[in-house]
C-alpha cells in the first residue's frame, strides 16, 4: 500500500469511528449496498465521504483514488470488486 502507516491509521480510526457512532458495522454497509445492486466500491467511497474525513490530506500526499480505495478495502474488509 502506498499510504503511510500513520495516514492509514488516521483514516481507519476516522472511518471506523464514524460507523460506530452511526451504529453500523462493515457488514451492515455491505448488505445495504448489495441489496440495492450497488458495488462495494460505491459503499466504501460513500462511507468515506459520509465520515467527513479530510481527503485532501491524502491527495496532497500524492495518493490516487486507487491508493485510497486499497486502504478502504483493508479497513472495511471488503474484497476487491
């Protein structure tokens, strides 16, 4: 993964904290999107945006959408689409 361990930890903490505050698990998100015929990638990115993580910090560090999605897959335990 191209994301630094520190960036990954901040991202992970933020996203998982958001899910916890909303009373959701990774499986809840997966099931919700799957039931509607939506991709797991969409679920990951919608979760990221809903968490209000400052994504500019990741892009400013030279990461691309692909790098960020790889980190989100690891955080949310979703297989690649």
